[in-house]
């Protein structure tokens, strides 16, 4: 099946990044959010990213304008009536996602694939509220989307091979590398990344080393671009906690218990970069 028209639901950090890479690859993109100001914020980030590419000589001014023109504003899910693919990147909450998928299932054409960018909610449970679970799939992009090469593609229990292959092809067109994963808690990325981050938080909690030392060990010793505590702040400590809880509940193994220090920071509202304070303080 050929994809041409894509709708992205949610114009936040992930949604706007996904809209940018889709428009760069030549797709017509509707970027949907509930309020115009959220769309404007998203398009503002995209414009800034493209402007940096122009300044660095990677794109011409005309290419930047063409990409921006491929992205139109949508403030109503009803705009999905002509979509071939919808990628949902709304809040990480099962009730919200299920209500969006229910509505999209009613509105989108019968051939349309409904994808979710969820980082850890079960695809099968989201698919179950639709009448087309075979066309529901996970497309998990990494942050920052324009930079990171991976898209983790998650098959729900009912996802067909044809739908998987269409999404895999689409991912190649976005100049990203698809990796096939089945629907289990945390998929692969967060099943491995988050316990590593949680362990780094335990090391801090137990006084094994300072936060700077923990980050330096992983940066300089293992060549990670960011230390685990810096990365936790970048992802958002609330997101880290919620993924650990999903791993703990879904896999039932105490090795996934969230560190009490992580819980304490989240309770304090120290959520990382987005609130100006997490393990580090941001100006
Ligand atoms: N949007 C677009 N481009 C960005 C960007 C953003 N938010 N942040 C950085 N970049 C670009 C910069 O413009 C720069 O490009 P050029 O050099 O070509 O101009 C390039 O990325 C490198 O940036 P910097 O020089 O500013 O900084 P850096 O070398 O430290 O790289 C980084 C920044 C790419 C974020 C790097 O630190 C990194 O890879 N960090 C780890 C990121 C990571 O692990 N992401 C996955 C998080 S987990 C996740 O997303 C899944 C989940 O479910 C939780």
C-alpha cells in the first residue's frame, strides 16, 4: 500500500519531530493538536531546526520553504478523513490514547494504518478499541527525532505482515532504520535503557558515587553520548518512572522496581529539563 498523506496527532516534541521528518521525505503532513498555540509551538521548533540546516548549508532556503509548505495545521481529528497513515504522538496515557484511536477508527478511511508513537503502552490494548486491530502498529521514534536513526516498529498481536511491511518501507523513506519488535512491556528500547537509568539512580541513592561521576563513567568509559542521569533529565523523570512502573507491573520481576529517589524527585515536581530541575539544574 502506498502512503502519501500522513496525519500526526500531537504537536509536542515528538509529534513535531515526526512531522518534520515526514515532510522532509516528501509526504503531505497534517499536524494535529487541540489548540492553535500548540500547533504554532510545534511548527516554530520545526522552522528553527530547518533554519539551522540552511545555515549549515545542508538545505537551501527554497527546500526549507517547500518542507514547511507540506505541513498544514489541523485542530480536529475529523481531518483524518483522507489520511493513509496516522501517527499518534499524544500524551502517554492509555485512556487518552484509546479515545483518540476510537475516534480515528471512525473517521479515517478503511485502508488507513493507525500507528502510535507510545514508548511503552501496549499496542495490542490500544488496537483492541478499534475495529481494525490488524492495521494498528507501534512506530516508536527516539528523541530528538530529526537526529536519531532508529524507529522501533512494534507489532500488536493482530498486526498483519502487509501493514508491518508498509510501515517498514515508510520508515526507510524517512531515512531511518526500522527494527522489528513484538508487543511486550517496554518493547526493546525501554526494556534495556530504563533499567540502566534506574540502576544509575540507585547508585546515586546508595551513595556509590556523585551524579557527575556516574555520568562520566558511562560517557567516557562506554562512549554513551549522555550519561544516564543527564539522559533521564532529557527524557523526563515522570516518563522514566512511568516506564519503570509498566516494566514492573507487566513483567512482575522485582529487578524492575523504580528507585525511591526517582519517585521522590517526581513527587517534588523535579521532572528534568522540562521543569528546569531534575538531577541537574537547568537555566
Ligand atoms: N532537534 C534537532 N536537532 C538536534 C536537536 C533537537 N532537539 N538536538 C541536537 N540536534 C542536532 C544539532 O543541531 C547537531 O547537529 P549538527 O551538528 O549537524 O548541526 C547535532 O544534533 C548534535 O548536537 P549538539 O552538537 O548540540 O550536541 P551533541 O553532540 O551532544 O548531541 C544529542 C545531542 C544528539 C541529543 C546527543 O547528546 C545524544 O545522542 N544523546 C542521547 C539521545 C538519546 O539517547 N535519545 C533517546 C532517548 S530515549 C527515547 O527517546 C525513547 C523513549 O521512549 C524514552
